[in-house]
C-alpha cells in the first residue's frame, strides 16, 4: 500500500501522534490512539494494561473501576479508542495489572479482550480462558491479532466474566477507517461518498451500578448478583453529564479522557458514532434536527448493487441497544424557520446570495450559509421581558445566532460565541440523572457555532 | 374586557397594549396574529356578544361592536389563513388511574378560546393527561402561547415550564423549549413559541424543564402534522409531485407527501404510550425526595388512560380527581380506535415514557410501518443522503420504499412510528391493540388493564 498515515505518522509512536493531534485538532476528530504504526508491514500495535483506579462522578462521588490503558498512561474509562486503518494488521498486547484479592499478589481475576464484528481474531500467550486467551498477571501478557477487514464503528470488551467486568469498565471503541483515510484526519467513515463528513464524534453509552463497584472494592465479589443490578449512573464516553461537556483530556478527569461535546458550523456534516457498550438500551435523541442512520455494526445500510447508501433512514430518536453500533449523519442549516436567524434588518449592509442549496455563498461573511429564503424576515413574536424568564447556562440572551444579548448577572455564560445550542440526550429521561441528581447521565450539547468561530 | 369600536389598528399593537396595561403578569400576554374577537362570557354564561379579546383564535373579520348585531364591517387586515394559535396553561392537578387511584401530576391544559385574562384562573388544577393534542397542517405558522400558572399543590415549587416540540426539523434553540440551552417561562408569565410547519409527520411534545421529573409527572402530549398532499384535487394526480400518476380521491388523506398514495389513510388516531410511577408522583405531592433511579412505572397507559378507560367514550365517571380539581375533567381524551371495514387506519404511535421501551401489537389486523421519526419510510432520493424535501416534486417516488408489514412495533422512549392498519376484507368486530410487554397489562395491582385499547371495526 502506498498511502501512509501521513508523513509525520510514519513509524512514529502513538504518543507523538497523540500530542500532535491534541495540539491543533483536539475536537475535530475523535480522541484516541493509532498505536505504534509500522507502515512497511501495515501493522498497528497497541500495548494495553488493565488496572484498577477511580473515576469521579459529577455528584461529587468516586467509583472504583477497572480500565484498559495504554502502557505508560493512565488507565481510562472507556478504554483507549483504537483507531485503525482497514487492511492493517492489528496487534493488541494485554497485560493484567489488577490488584490481588485478600492480600494475594496475583490479580483477583483474569481479564481479556474480545472484538465483536472482527473475524479471524487469534489470541496467543497468556492463559486459557472460556471465550479467549486471558491475562492473569503482570507477567502473563496475551496477544490478540486480526486484520481490520471492513471500515466501521466497533467496540471491544472484556471476554472474561463480561457481565461483571464490562460494568467495572472494561470496554472501549475500535474505529476502522477506510484504507484511503488517515485515521487522525478522516473525511469519510466507509468506502462510499455518502459516508463523508466534516466532523466526527463518538457517543458511547454505558451505565453502572455503584453497589457492584463497592462490593468489588471490598473484596466481596461473590456477593454480586448481576441479574439484580440497578444502574444509578449513566455515561457518555465514560463521563456523566455535565462532565461530558469538558474537553478531551481535561486534567481533572484523569481516568475519563473523552469529551462528548459536539461542535459544528451550519451546513456541516457531523458523523455520529453511537455505541451501545453497556447492558441497557439507550434511545439517543438529538435536538435540532433528525439524523440519518447510515450504518449498523460496521456495515453500511445499503443494497449490494447500490452505489449509494440507499437504505439509510431519517429519525429523531434511535434506540442504541447493548452490543450494537450505529453511524448517523447529522446536519443543520436552520432552513425553514421563516425568520432571519441572524436578526438582519434592511439597511444593515448584510446580503444573502444563495448557492444551489439556498444558503448564503460568500464564505468570508459572518452569515455564510444563512438560509437566504428567510433573509430579513423579522422574528414573528415579541420575546418576554427578562423578569419572566428562566435562563439556561448556554442561552445567548438573544433569539439570533451569533448575537450575545444582555442577561441578568449570573445567567448564561457558557456559550461564548453565541452559537445555537441543542441538547443531545437519552430520551429514557430516567438516565439523565447521577445518583438521583438531575441533570446528568447521558446528556451532552451540540453547539452550532457561527462561521468565523474557529472549531479546532 | 372593554368592548371596542373597531378600527384597523394592528393586532400586535393591541396585544402589546393589553400586555402592558395588565401589569406584571396579571394578564397573560398572548400573541396570535389576527386575534381580535371572542365570545363574551360573564359569570360562566355566554352572552352572545363578541368582545375584543385575546383567546388565541384568529378572527377573519372586523365587526362594529357598537352596532346592533355587531355587523361585519370588513376583513381583518391582520388575519392570515395559514396562522394557527394555541394557548396552553402549565400547572398541576389530579387524574384518576383506571383502578381508581388518585394521581397527582404536572401537566398542560388548553386555554385556546378562553380570554387570556382568565387563563391564570382557569389553568389552575387543570393539568390534563395527556396534554391537549396539537394538530397542525403543513404550511401553517404556529403560535403557541404557554402560560405558567404555577403548582397549586406545590407552593414551594417555583418551577418554570417549557414546550419542547420533539422532532421539529432544523430547530432553533430559541423555541426548542430546553431550559439549559434557551429560556423557560416563570410562574405568572407567558412565552410565545413560533414554528413554521414544514414537515408532516408524527411528533410529540413535552415540558423539558427538569425533564426527568416534569415528564414523569405527566407533561406529555400528542403532536402531529398533516401533509400538504391532503390538499390535492380529486381525480387529478396528487399535488406537487412531478410525473405522479396516482390520482387523488376526494376525502383521502396522506401521512406523508408520498406522491404514490402508499401512505393514504381514511381515519387517524394518535396513540401516546406513557407510564406513571405512583410512588414518584406521591413523593412529589408530599414534597419528598424524588426516586429517580428507582423509578418503576406501575401505571402504563395510552393517551393518559389505562384499559378499560382507554376504550371508554365520553367522560369517565367522576372520581376523586374531579373533586380535587374543582370539577375539572382532566382526562378528556380516550384511545379508542374506530373504523369501518375497508378503511385504512393511520395510528400515530409515540412513546413518551421516561423509563420503559414498549412493544405494541394489533391482534387480528395487519400493521404496516410507513413512517418513523416524522419521515416517510423511504431511503434517500439521491446520492449524498439527500432526502428530497417533502414539499418538493417527486418526493415520495424517489428512494427505496422501506415500509414493512408486521404484527408489532417496538418503541424506545422518544420514538414515534406511523402505522397503517388496512381493514380491507377484515371481519367487523372488536380488536385489541396492546403491549406485548405483558406485565404492563396492569393498572398497578389490577393485573388486567394497563397499556391496551380497543379497535372497533364497524361493518
């Protein structure tokens, strides 16, 4: 294969790649790791360790978890997002560094990895387990390898006592990019023009019952009954709302590195990689517009002979079931509002010159991509006076995009650029809580920033 | 309310004056272009007079209120045929569960047609289950006035409220009703939402303030939009479809602008699946900590009633709720489906439970899923995932038809499905629509009831 991951990526370490990416492109792509890339042999190698540590929850608590982590880096929840290129040989070396139970030096139980959706996975080394080879200690490394056959959104989980270990945190995402794509700067998720996007984001949904984690911490694993678990914490990318809004690798969330904040400009195409990585169903509801579901479990929704993703469908809530992944494309232009979303008035010097889609075509204007059919149309209603209103932290103080209106002291403040903000959340609203405290859980925000606001 | 001699004054100015003269929230400031007149009611009795008012009903004509008979003196210049308005009050109240249990709830009531000056009074203890149905036509401009009347039984609770139009396409946060991203309306005040209705389909609405609580408490309602294709001319190819060969039949309606009649129906019924956890509701009424994670809904319902109340026509026998509500019947909607043999029945099914997935089945009649997520079940019309806008030519004829026949449909919370039940050739009689999550065929400890209703198929 001639194409490489990029000049800088060739034969570099994952650490260097990660740093390079973080420096200038932290949110436009999905945070993760490409491992150690050997372009000559078309191999990506990941060295992972399972260990125990704590995550924090927004209600002020901490929870003991087990997590995968890259060697030399903090363990994390979810595990590192493995970003590989289709056709590459993937090697994952896994070592068990869990603490021993009751003073024993060997880990309290073995751990492993399975790769749903991949075929031809081989496991060597380690110890024999039921579903796959397992690691049973720091000196017992198991090596999994497979060829990433088809692009798509996948997950990996523990294959050892998964009812317990996945709740404990042993789960992560595996993203396979088309062979022509650079996993660090991808432009499409499948070998099909319909799968192209401007930005991609991951939404991995999980849940936890803290009681299980307490029993594990106290060494009372035998008292756990997985059939009776009652989750009280729900996660997006390993964080509970509103922690989901903090940036990737926020320093105070050592073991929860992945943000779920979504940002875009009007008219851009956002790829949503939704992953049901826990044990419950989570109906994910994007405010702002329908999304178009284009793939399930790493396969495009298309008939074999079609050149396009012809079985894609539009929906406003889609149920992400345990063990499945769904890819969807979301876009937003504000077309059809019947009022000027910029609040333009005649004589203000603004213009709207429609492109083929009817959106303003002058890229240097702040109202680039404005729906021209609504240009200069006044807001049809009078907004109530401030005393009558409650204000959200993301409220601009103005009905118009890009405008920041006056708000009472202490109100607003989270929407620095006057973007249009929509909540994206599980529509099983029970899951919008953290240990009985609302709001939280599977909840994040989409910010549609006006053009002129740089989104890294 | 003053009677006014008609002038051509702008309704907007008039409304602004009314709002201003009302003082701080005394009279809800509703906005509805063309809304000038309404029937006068004194002490609950209609006088037969028209007065100027703000009842959220547009008036096509100006009248001389001072003259005998209040004759029409001309068209109302502010009247626009495509404008629809509603006025909802948000507050609390009581409902009767099918087993007689008295249930406290939060909810909406319909103040449309009531002078806004009365809404703060009439909206008290008037929470309805389900919330008043919002039925719209594609192409309409919709002004939705929301007045927060406060919680009579929870004077400690000064919660604002919102309306979230669930599934609205290309939504602006300004009118999306999410308190975290925009604004919510405080007690005693009124917020007017504006929507240009561009896409037909089955949506839903609910309050989004402290969504887990306010939705569990019952602020949930049906919302759907009729397709512009309904306006087609009989015996002519259906409207706005280039090259369409399907001829419109008078009286026929369409769930979507399908261009080929595949979503045609004769009668439609919204069926909203919801469920209450009475322990949560009781905790709320008694100002106790709310058990969010331990929610277990014990009253599964369709359109705010459990079976057999779902299939009862007319008002339910007055129970404890009417006493608590001061006589207000808060469950005016049923879930009975009635049709005659040969009709195509459109079921607009939505799930607004905050806890449970529900699967529902129609026993003995075929179901066909023809839409979901307020879109016809069609693949993209062209490369680039382009779904032709539903008001453009050849919408429905493009893209793979993804409709399918089934005997059940499964809905996650927040999902909506359009199902057509074709009764051609069926035997007249009573059929049942019910959840196949069989433990939810219960009204709490009554183990036969719950999420079930009847389909009365008449010869």
